[in-house]
C-alpha cells in the first residue's frame, strides 16, 4: 500500500466533498500525473473524466507519495505511541471522500484544523530518537511492507539504510504538511 497526500484549496475540497465520483477520478488523475512525471516517457491514459476533474478544480498542486517509506513511517509512529493509536489519529482523520479509491476504500479530506494538528504532531518528533527505533528483525517479524528480505548486507547495514530512508521520508512529509499549513490549504489523502 502507498499513502498519497494531495494539497487542495478550500474550493477544491468543497468540490470533492460534494461529488463522490469526482474524488475517485481526481485521485486517478493525480496518481496518473505522478507516474507520468516519474517516467516521463510513459504517459498514462487520461480519461475524459480526469480532464473534467482537472478543469473543474483548477490548478493541481504536486502530490506527495511516500512509496514504501509509508510503511516504515507507520511502523515508527506506532512504536512512538506504543500502538497504532497515534498513527491512526494523525494520518487517518478527516472526512471520508470518494467511494473506493484504488480498491482501498474512501479517501480522507483533512480540513485546516486537522492539518494543523498533523503539523504539530510531526514537529514534536525528535528525529534522531525516532529513527533509532528501527529494529530490522522486528520489522521482518511484523511483515512491514517494503523491508528488504536479507541479501548480502548485515542487519546493521540494513538498519542504517532504513534509518536514512525514514529520516528522508519524515522530512519530506513534514515539509509538505508545513507548506500546506502555510498556504491555508487542506489535504486529500488516500491509499493506493
């Protein structure tokens, strides 16, 4: 599973809340644009509906996609709280929007207050303490998605690589959320 965050203006958020199909097609459009940018030579098929979505919502901000780092952050945030309570209360709050985005259920729309709470919680994380919690064997036992399955590297080397990845992902999500707060915007989030 991959977690997507899309910054939206209040007007875009209102349009998404009022139309389940629009939210579904919007996420399809944004996902397609992300992969098109990542692989410039491969353009995804753009449906007429996705074109309508783009024109009805105006300019679309860059999306944040954490790829497999999403699962790593989830593991670390759950450890910080001692359960998944903190993780769920931070990233899985908001109004349900859409029907069945990418087969994982509805997306969530975080209003400005919820985005502010997310920013506050992320800013309270001590980066060094946070990444030191990585335990490669525990992650394997817990079947955390995207964790390397052995190979020629030692457990310590894998943990160091995972620490670098976690630090970069945490900074990326923090920068995105900080910018969202600065712009008085909202977040549309979904699993894909």
